[in-house]
C-alpha cells in the first residue's frame, strides 16, 4: 500500500518478520535505503528490493541475497555464531578502562582565543600550575587502569608554560611502566607560541607526539587566536615551529608519514567562507589529517557566540564542500584525511571500533578517558572540567590523591554518564540506522538543554553525526569505480610508529 502526504510518498510494505534478521534502516539520496547492523555491517538497496526483503520475497537467486545473508540481514541460513563473534569484536573495548588521560599542566596561556573552551588565566598566575607531587599522583592513578594502552595528553592553558611537569610525567611514567608493562604514548597539544628550541629538542628526543592549533590562513588564524600583546604573530609562530619539527623528524630518519606535527582546526564564522584555503594550507604543509571541528558550547565561547558562532546547518554546508574537496584531492594523489569522517569510516569499513571516546556507546567519560586539572581535581572528561570552570561542579569526581582508578570508573557520575549515552536504551537512538556508528555526549545535551538525556534528534550533535554518516554512505553508494572506497579504506589504516635508533646529534 502507498499513501501520499503532500509531496512525500509514504510506503507501508508488507513485513514477514520471520524472514529478516535484526537491522535498522534509513534513507539516502535517490530513494536508496541503507541497512545497518549492530556489528557495523551495512548494505544499500533500492526501494523495490528493500520492500522485497521485508516481505520475504528476496530469494536465493537474487544477486544481493548472499551478501545480505552473510551480513545478518536475512534470518534463514544466518550464521548466528559468526554474527555474535563480529559483535564481540566490535565492542571489545568495553571493560578495558580509561586509556586517554588528559593532564592540565597549567591554566596560564598567552593567547586569548575567541572560542576558548578552557578556563585560561594570565601568565603571572603561577598558582594555576600543576605541582610535581600532583603529577606523580596522576601517573600512579593512570597506570592503575586495566587498559593495556595508556595515552597521556598534555593540555592547558598552554601546557609548555609548565614544562617541568611534562618532563616529569614522561620520565616518571616510563620508569614506572618498566613494571606495569603497558604501551605508553605521550602527546602535547600546544599553540606553539611559547615553544623554545631547547624544549623542542627535548620533545623530539623523548618521542612526545605533537599537535597544534591551525585554524586556516593567517587572516583567519590570527582573528580566531589573538596572541596577547603581539597582534598578528600567532600564525607566524605556528608556521615556524611546524616547519622546525617536521624538518627535524626527517633529519632524525623518521618516516614523515608517521612522524609529523598534527593540527586541529576549529571552525568559526570567520572560517565558513574560507574552507578551500584551509584545506589547501594543510596540504601545502604536508599535514595528513585535518579535523573539521564545529564549536563546542563550553567556556569563553558562550560570551562571544554572536561574533564567532553559527547554526549546525551552516557548519554542515561548509563540511560537505570541504569533504568533497578533500576526496577530490585524494583522487589526484594527495594524502589527506578528514578526522571525523575517518572515525566513522573505521566503524563502517573495518571489523573494529576505534574506541574514539566522544563517538561511542556508551560515551568514554570516565570509562575511556579521565581529565586531571592542575590542582588534582579529577573529571570524567575535559569537557567536565570546562563546565566545572563555568560554575557547575557536578562533574568533579574528587582529588587524584584520594581516588583509585577503580573509584573513578565506578563513580556514580561516571555511571550516570554511561546510562545517559547508551544508545540501545535512548528513545529514537535505539532504532536509529546510525546507532552502530554514533555516540551521544551527555554534556552537550546538558549545555544545550539542561538535561543529560536531552531530546537527541533535536540536538546539533545528532544532526552533525547523522549528516556526516549519510554523506559517507552516499559517496560510497555512488562510487561506481571503487575509487572513493579505496580512499576511504586508506583513511582507516593505521601503521605503528617505530622509533629508529637515534644518533648522538638528536639527544
């Protein structure tokens, strides 16, 4: 039966519930239907074949039958054990414990970014520096996590203002890990405006991964991220140090595809009309990953939203143009990844989940990541710390010298965040076609509507995730020669970094 409502055609096909397996579905362009499975498997059908599938009329002679059966969309002949094994693999990160440990070395910062999400202080506020004693407790607690992989991420403020704590965490962490025997990574998120050659060489010699902020060409970056007391100088400093580190990696014999400065860009209203310049700048610098991030409703930005803000529709129009440009560049031989798309593609095209803490079910707050403020206050995420700085202390879990890793994971606030982000139990999320690839951030719901659960389909994050996933499926569905899928699969590949022996000149 077909019912017309205005210009929208609503179909009510016959359903043979005994013929089909458990799946979700959504509509793409050109009346194509995407089927998704909790294992991450997916398949695209045209509308007539989708109706035949539902009615149990898609028999073994149909060219799509074998693939649909293998992926779990058909019941008769389905290998339930194989499907269960795929699901277990997809969710194997559950129970691993926090792997990302954000260390706030200081709140002092020499920039006054228009969209600042953190609680920065002036450069003379040494009272907002983390002490070595607190840093020791941070390492001790982090290494208690059952996760076999631990990543320490230094943030601020500008974290290099308190370089002593960075050095201590790296050196003490590696010493302690001689007994814990985990895989350790250390990364630094820095604005590059406080960098010195001495600190740069120490970071290089100690294999600390580097990420900076680069919001686009000079007129965009310097507008977004003014440097206190030095108007227009921020972009020049970032360029100088990106070139310095990337040159030194080559001199040290490192593979530049693996060892290079990564960069984050935050999209403001100033950015929207300059998407091509942003992408082309990243390509010119040899940066291999551009993460097109929208603004978050935290921190200082709430006071400047009218100047820098936009609605999600405006961001997604910007995102689609930029994504298609990046795909086109890849087809010309340029290696450039869009970061958010890569997270979704790892869920869509591989048997594993990348365990990206902000896009998973349940959210990684407290169970995948932990943030340690300069004073030792522990939060389930860095966003929790930001909200705390805005005057809401609900997300402070306690002090690091008084909490074990188990205390953090089992904290009532962490449990609440897990419940509020479990897609299987959330209205409309539980039946959404994008659920196998998506993730809810309760703090976003809280900041936007005052409720951890929120009305998910009405939130900007839902619109962002749904649109990006739909764009990716539509590009894959329209890919007649396989070139787009080959690009997308390359975006999902990760090669381990191997540190070659260093010569005396690099120590």
